[in-house]
C-alpha cells in the first residue's frame, strides 16, 4: 500500500484477504458442514437468507463486502442486488456515542484509575521502548505518571507494520506488541468491565437490538404458519463494537467487584463474534431451575421500571414468548406463562472461534445438559445480557444524568 492507494484507516490487501478468509470459514461451517445456509444466493432466497449491516466507515463497508465474497464467492451474474443497511452516525448503535457525556465522564475516570493502578507496568514498558532506537525518538525521555493513550498510540503504528511484514526496528517483536495490546486495553477497555453502566451506555442499544432479533427468530420458528426471517445477520463494526460486547458477555453479577481479565488484549484485526441461536428438541432439558426463576417478581408490572441490575431478561422479550399451551383431559387447550416454555432454545457465543463461557450460564439449570456452560439456555443468555440491554430513550436518560 502507498499513500496513493490506501487512505488512513482503510483496508489493505492483507485486510481484504483476512475478511474474505473469514467469509470462507463461515461458508465451510454454515453451508458445507451444517447445511444451514443455501449454497447459492438467488432471487428466491436472498431476502430470507441474509441481513447485512455496516457503519458509515468505508473500511467497515469493505469488510462486509469481502466477508460476503468469501461466504458466497460465485453470485450469479444478474442476481438482484443485496441490500446493505446503514444508519446515520448519530443514530448508529454499532459503536459508542462519544457525545454521551456521562459515558465519557465515567469511562475517563475509570481509565485514569486503571492507568494509575498499573503505573509500574507502564513505567517498565516505557523504559523498554526507550531502548529501541526506532521508537525512542518519538518518546519522552521521562515517563509521565498517568499519561494516557501511550500504549495504543505506539500499537496502532507497529502492529499493522508487523502484520504486513514491513521492516521494524530491532527489538519490536510479538512479545512487545502483546504487551502494548494489553496495556492499550488497560488504558481504554477495562472501564466497560468494571462498570455495567459504562458498558450499557457504550453498546446497550445494540444488545437490545440483538435480543429483539433472537425473539423474532424464536417466534418465527414457533409460528403455526410459514413465516420468513433472515437466517444470518452480518454486522460489520469496529474494535469499539467488540470490546464492550466482550464485557457484556463476561460480566459476572455474582462477584462483589468487577475487573477485566488479567490477560485482556485489544481485539486483533479481522476479529469476529458469532451469536448462534440453537434448537434442540431431542436432548434432555435441564431439570434444575436457575435461581433467578425462583426469585419473587419485581413489584413493578412495567418491565422498563425494573432497575437494570434486577432485570432477568431484556424489556423487549415479551411475555408471549413464555406462553405454554397445555391440554387437560376433557377440556380444550389452556395457555399459561411458564418460564420453561423456551427450553428447546439455546444460545452460543463465539469470539474468534473460541466459545465464550457466559457467567450466568454456569448455573446447572442455565445450560445444555450435554454440551455444558458454553451452550446457554435461552433464558440463561437473556439473564446475562438483561442489565445491559437499553432502549434509545433509556440510553439518553443515562447519558444526561448528572
């Protein structure tokens, strides 16, 4: 790449190849192995197969384009165009809104505390980088206590050079880049793990939308008449999309304090997350009820009035999802609300091909009886994300709070 062919922050050929490889891996799994998606796209199935979404940034749109090219490398000539959904940046929920004053205030406060807490490690990193001739000219001779953005500023330069096999000053290697990635996460990402409010203001509207997508898919699957629903949604976002989502899926409500994993690193280039809705009508269901199903209901009949930390499912999960139809002898069918009515449905979350273990799904009644905690019951998944799923209005109220 040169200045004439590659703008700041855009995809290089290596980036394009990485995204196409991601699409090819998805094809190998969802088309070839599982037969979940059709082998080709044509006018009869394209609208029912894919939902495509990207941010306004060219690199995100290009990433989506090349993932799609890997997933469906041979779209027939003359096929109808695929619709890509794009929202205005001020209404996009795929990345944090830095106009949210309360989010910025709280995250900056926590980030500063994290930098101070890890001062010795930052000091050592600074001293080690001063020994590298190619870096020392760009660094202050003395490390400034509490200096923010030092690690990510260096990482944003040397990491892409390393990936593209560009010559690097002697002393810059995988070990140093790994340290930079970790310290960059300390500077910027730990706050979402430490505060559910920060994570919610960063990505809560997207979590709310994803919960709604899952509800729609379950309702479509259970509909007595044929209904259509996209089989796969592809969202092309950013590291600032993935980072808070990892905090959402890693939050352990049972712990008195909440810290990021000690080895947390910045999301690598071409990272991906997959959220799978599974249906299993054969395996034995969990026989133990999770603790939250036995808790007394909140006195408020309006789910939106329940405090975030007391919610057991997002507010856009309707009671109708839990209608259990039973038939008594000598009478017609009766419908009653039963929290186990969704027991055939499970959710599994992958990050870069590693199944995540969601803390809420450790409960014996909240995961698949055979596949373990990485396969959450639907309600186990809802419980994990409930305190983070926020409507646009709820986010606005939190952002304006004093």
